[in-house]
C-alpha cells in the first residue's frame, strides 16, 4: 500500500491570508510610512497546512 501525502488544507489560523502588511503609523520625514510584513506563525506564510499522517497502531493478536 503506497502512502501519499494528504492534500494541503487552508490554514485554520489565518484562513489562507498568510501574510499581513502593517504600517508603523508614524510618517517618516519624506512622507512615507514604514511597512512591516508579518507571516502567520502556524503555516509560516504559506496559507495552507498539511495534516499529519495517520498512524497505524499494532493490535495484539491481529494477523
């Protein structure tokens, strides 16, 4: 039996929006604002996660 990796799922924490762009709020001397990009810590900025593979438990007495 071959085991393939399961299909990726949308990240439950960021709902697929993996990177947020945040302004620092205060304008610089030239009128621009500093921008900080923040990645979702759960999916590391990918927007999807891969569920863990199921493990098979050995049952005593099974053939």
